[in-house]
């Protein structure tokens, strides 16, 4: 009887989390303008609660960032969906992610693309993310510890690059590692306030579009911050 009771509690908990995830997709994403059906499906399939610390799991599907250690956060669901939506990812794409964090966005990219290369500054987060991804069955991902502002030159060029940390200026290495027709999305501004920039590569030129306001933790590495 005692064992049966524990199983019932666990099933109820998982059902509750699934319900919260479905509500997140419907109210926080679809009703706020996220239109890419593949992005919505991925956000509905990947369990965000598996990528947050255990004490915070009941907050996993609320629309705000959560701490994950090392002074870093898992980003707000809406802003993650907006970044993925703007990148217009294809199933055949090879993608670079800067800022693995707990591995949540990495898992979404794994659902949406052919190959994902992710760079994380903190070894503890990289190890935790890799364990999460393997445990949950995401196999088309490679993670390394390093300076994300330098990208991953050995694996370049990329169809798309997603940066989950803010910078005062666009790291040149990331521009150089885009394929022709490639897309780069990242938050640019001061530590207190940034805007999302979408950069597209065309005929050796780069077109920048400013999207919306946001706030991310700073990108650690290189010369990405300067006196503003």
C-alpha cells in the first residue's frame, strides 16, 4: 500500500508537469505570437523541469528565468521560443549554441536540427548538461568547455548560431563562422538592458535586424564587454 501510494503521487506529479507544459505552450507562446509549429512542438515535447534544480521544478513552466548555478540562469520560455522562431531552423541545419547552461535550449535545438555544437564557459554546467541530455536521449549534440565568444572554429561553418548570454558587441568570430545565408541571434547592449539582434549573412555582407528588448546574464570571455 505504501509503495502504491508513492507511485500514485509520482504519476500525479508528472501529469501535473505535463499539463503545465501544455499550458505554457498555449498561453505563453502561441498566444503571444510564436508561429513556427516545429518550435511549438519542441517546446511541448522537451521537459523544462528536467533542466532546473529540483527545488524549483514547480516553477519550471512559469514565464521567467530560473537560477541554475554559477550565477547563470535558464532563460524565460517566451524569449527562448522567440529566438528559435526568428532563426527559422531547418531539420538539416548544423547549429552552434553559445551558453549551454543546464542543456534546455540545447535539447530544443537537438529536436529541431541535425547537429548541435554547444560551448559552455563553466565546466560544472557543461557536465550537468551533458548528463541531462544523455539521460533524456538527445544524441546529436556535442558540448565543450570554452570561451563562447570564439565560437567553435573546428566545426564551422554553421547554418545558425544562438547566443544565450549578452554582449556589448557582436563577437567577430561568430560572424566569421556563419555559412552563406546563415543566421545569428544574440542579445546586445549593457549588462542591465539589451535588445535581441538577428544577423543574416548574404553575399559577404551582414544584415542586422533589431527585434525586441530582453535581459540576459553577461557572456563571459574574450573582449565582448567594453566601457559603455
